[in-house]
């Protein structure tokens, strides 16, 4: 959804990706890993802003506002979208499909406009003490999606 008078999200992601790619210091796998690690830096800045907004550090007191936290969260989103674009030129499609899947799993088929709930999955043969679906835990060695 575009903000009136604001930039188009995916055009901006493409422009930022193009600019970063033209000015990268490292290529190949190193450049890719560094682009992904940038997310960790941005998430750390969210934590720093929350600590500062709550005055959690008694030595420093209140150093940030909740508006600062909002800005840092936006930086995380932008960085994640640019990282996704680094992995695929179809970032918008990948994100849209993934968002639809998460929305449908969380809110049901009606939330994504599907009238048919789709096929019913087969009954699980997992033991009663197995980790429940959606718990965020994945079996050892499996390729899971993590918590949502």
C-alpha cells in the first residue's frame, strides 16, 4: 500500500538495492553474507532505541523516543526487503506470496480471499509428545521456518 505522496515501496527497494550494489566493497558470498548481517545491526539499533525510550540504563536515562523506535523498526523492514532483493529479483512476488501464506495460516483462508480452505492435510503420525505445529521449534536437522 502506498502512502499518498510517498515513494512506491518496491521501486524504492529496487533503487536502494541498485545503489548499494554499485557501491559494494565486497562481492560474491562475502558481500551476500554482509548484506544479510546488516539486519542484525539494524535490529540491535531497535533494541538500543527501546532501552533508551524506557530509560532502562540508569547511567544514561531516557535517550530515545518511541518515534525513534518506529524509525529503527522501519530501518529493519527496509534492510530486510533490500536483503530479499539481493537474493532474488522477484522480491515483491516472493514477499507477497509469503505474506499471503502467513496471513492464511494465521487468520484463515477468508483473510486472503480464498473461499475454498484447500485440501485437508493427512492426520499426523507424530507421537503425542511431538512439538506442536506453529510452536516455532523445528525438528533436529529439519529445514523449518521458525516462529512467526
